[in-house]
C-alpha cells in the first residue's frame, strides 16, 4: 500500500511499503550483487551472466541495468567490495612485528578466507580463471603490494629489492590460498596458519644483514 506520494521540489521522497525509491534501488542492487556471489560460489564467474543474475535475484533485466552497465561492471563492483573486506586482516598480518605476534593476525586472515567460500573464490581463484577479472585484479594488486611494502618490508632500503620482495610475497600468498581453495593444495587450517607465520618470518629477515 502506498503511504505517501512523491512530488517534485521539497515535498520529499515517495514512500511505498515503508521504503523510499532510493532504498528500493539500493536493495535491488544488493540483491543482484548477492546473486552474482552465489553464482560464483556455485560455478565460478563463468556462470555469471545478466540473465542468470536476474533469475537468481528474482528481478528483471530492467532492474539490472538500473544498477550496472553490464556484466563486467557488476563483477568489477563485486570484486572491489570483497577486496575491501580483506584489506584489514591482510594489513594486520603484514604489520605483525615478530612471529610471536604474527599468529593471531594469521589466524584471523585464514579464518576470513574460510568464512565465506564464495568471497574467497571470487578474490583468490577467479582472477586466475580468465573470466573477466583481469582488469580489476591489476587495478587492486598495487594496493595489496603496497601493504607488503609499507608494513612488512619497510626495513629494506633499496626500493627495487623492496618491490621485488613485496610483489613476490603478495602474489605467492594469493596463489597459495587459491590452490588451497580449489583443492589442489591439500593442507589443514593449522598448516596454513603455520606456513603464513613462517613466510612472514622469512620475509622479515629478507635482505637484513
């Protein structure tokens, strides 16, 4: 039931069923993103099409194009959204000053990877699958690499060596988690945590006299 009417000027937004037009648009956008995430969890990014997303969300293509210009934009927005969620635990892990303090952030990071397999697959597996994430991944990789440079490898004075170490660390861990998630790396949670701590220790000692 419509509880108020929308008019131009200062009359305020139209309310329908207790929500404004803007709120309904945001809800539809969120539903489309969640539907895409479900599809990625089920069959990977190759299963994400406009029609499949709309069907999953229970919306028409009209509402899809209300929020996104196309599939690529939806995937770009979704990838950035999930990457933002992982930035904090990645930063905390990289900032740990010694192995005794590295275990807790390593546990948080590993548990974050395990918490939602859909998001972890999106962030760590799909960029390597060639299904439309190349541009977005390249745009975000410098941010993850910068975290490594600033928090993990600041003791390396030579900028080239620091960059080499940061790129290797960032891409190596991403590859490790990707292999773990897709089942090609058989290891338990505790083994992954111990490896992360050992890797952190090794990189902290890199180029240190």
